[in-house]
């Protein structure tokens, strides 16, 4: 399960304290929750008009959402705040190419530090 980010304060925290990563045509700003937090990951998308018309932006968003749902169920998306975005060339990528970029991006994101 993935929740959406809606609060302005969450976006402000992401901008101020988030760590950034890039892979292919995708980028992500992440702010992880402390270890032991049982809330689901919270995700938002920053897909601007440079990506294309609304139909194209929504298609890219749906594809990212599908890939993140799989990653969340696999445990590759720990609890925290995530802001995903895409370069304009993401509109021309196939689903499998976009999922490859997403899996590479998720591998580059920071991981929570386990206490012990």
C-alpha cells in the first residue's frame, strides 16, 4: 500500500532535507522515516508540462504508480516521503524501459539504517 503526499509541510521538508537520486529519465527526492516506523511510503509525482499534454503525463504517472506498487509489495520502498519526476524524454519510453529506469533508481535511493 502506498499513500499520497498532500500536505505542504511534507513538500517543504522534502525540499529542505531530502536526498536526490537520478537514473535514466527519472529522478527522485526522498526523505526516509526513522527505522521502526510502520506507516506505508508516501509518494507524489512532479510531472511538468514539458513532458507533454495531460494524456501523456497521466500515462507516465500510471506507469510509475504500477511499478511502485510492485516495489512496495517487494519491500524495495521503505517508509518515507518520495517525490518522483521525469524528464521530457520519458514520454517516448516504453513500459519496460521506464520500469528498468525505475528499478535502477530505487536501487540508488538511500536505505534506512538498522539499529543494532
